[in-house]
C-alpha cells in the first residue's frame, strides 16, 4: 500500500474539513502566514509538499499569504527541493542547525555536520530565499563559552536574516536524554543563562534585535508568524501535535 508519507499529504486538509464543520466561521478567512515545521516537512519530498499545499489551498484561500515558512533539516536541503518550495510560493526558510561543532552535533544525535549546515544555507540563498534563518541551541553539554562564541560568530558570517536561540531542554526519548540519564553532565541554569546572555550581546552588537524570547532578526525581518502567536492572534494548527 501507499507509504505513510504519501498518506500524510492529504491528512491536514481532511483535518481542516472536520474542524471547519465544527467552526463554520473559518470558511473564507484570509490566511496571512503559513508555517510548516516543528518536524521535518522535507520527508514528504517535493511532490508530497506540492500535494499537501494544493489540498490545503483548495480549502483555504492562500492568495493573501504574506509569509510562508518551511522548516528544513540541513541534510534534506537539495536544489530540487528548494526549487519546488519556490514554485509553491514559500518565501521564508528556517534551517535547524543547532550547532557548528561536529562533535556536539554527533552528541545530540543530529544527522548533519557543520559543513552540511553551511551548504544548506548557501543553497537556500542561491535559490533566491533571501529570508533565511537558522536555529541554535545554547547550553549544550561540553560546549565551552569559547566554542559557543565560535558558533555564534560563524552564524553571523552567513548573511542570515533571522536567528532562533533556544535554551537546552531534555526531550524524553532523545539520544541526549539517554546520555544524561547515564551520567552525562548537563549545564545548569546559570550556565545556560550565561550562554543565552552571550548570544544576546553578540547578536545585538551585530544588528539583530531580540523581538521575542528566543528570536532575533534584522530590522524588518521579524517572523510574522512568530509575532502573530506572540501577540495572541488566531491561528489554526493542523497535523500531529499542532
């Protein structure tokens, strides 16, 4: 039978049909921002993403969309995928980099290298995605303030418009949680706050404004979707855990 990814492409629009039946006021509402992520949308492939977008656009008016973000893992960024996203109307990318230190990336169970992350950002920019940002995690185990400074400075060298800097949280079932349970020392709150403070000072000095707890942007490049959530605007989550 069809794969899980093939089946998934139609499910958000079917979910929307069920929600709309309960909330008729949703019909005809203009959609200002679309955010695909908190997961790995690229798993659907170029054709799957196109099908997902088409089935949703058949029910939701996408013509008023100002910002359409897709989250990508560095390892899944290819010229073909980027071209497909551009064709759909995606105009903002968030690339889950986490760190520019290879040993740290292995430790936290990421499947990409720092070189992969650099390449992903470069490919995105070359494909015309001028509004590209990355995610970093502060306070990772074994990361000295010097190593963290290197990661931040490296990020600043990539001509990004947006940076998300998250405090470390141990999620059940992750490689890092297993290592912590086995005795890997995890930085305490004071060390994490220090790393976050380091990020704020360095990014602020480079012209990035902190416009939300974890988010920094160049002036005018704040994520509209993040701002909408932050200000309590209405939003609709479709898909697992949305």
